[in-house]
């Protein structure tokens, strides 16, 4: 399987600054694993959308996959109480 490219939404970098450093490192490791397998076992497809969600503790990572271009777009990383707003 080909390796995917990762692209961040402009807000993602800002959102990562609000998260404690220990959690950021784990989240980045989780994101990096998406490059090899964008559909891991713990992923959930959001209903009626072409977006996916992964949970890490109280944080949610939302992303979109463009399979024809082999690109993963990180859309949002936020606390679970704020992520869907």
C-alpha cells in the first residue's frame, strides 16, 4: 500500500498548542500512524460525511481522506466537548 501525505488545516496547529505536551506527543504519533493505514481499527466514519474520527483520551481527531490523491487532511483536533461545534 502506498504511503499517504498529510496536510493540516490552519486551525490544527493552533489547537495543538492548547493541549498538554504529553498528549500532543501521543496524538502526533497516532496521526503519523495514519500515513500507513488511514483506516485503523478504532476509526469511526462520521455519518453522512466523508470524514473520520479517532479518539485519544478526551481528544478527538477529525480527518478527511482523498484516496485518489493519497492525501489525509487533518481538519480538527480538540477536546471532545468542543470538537463538533
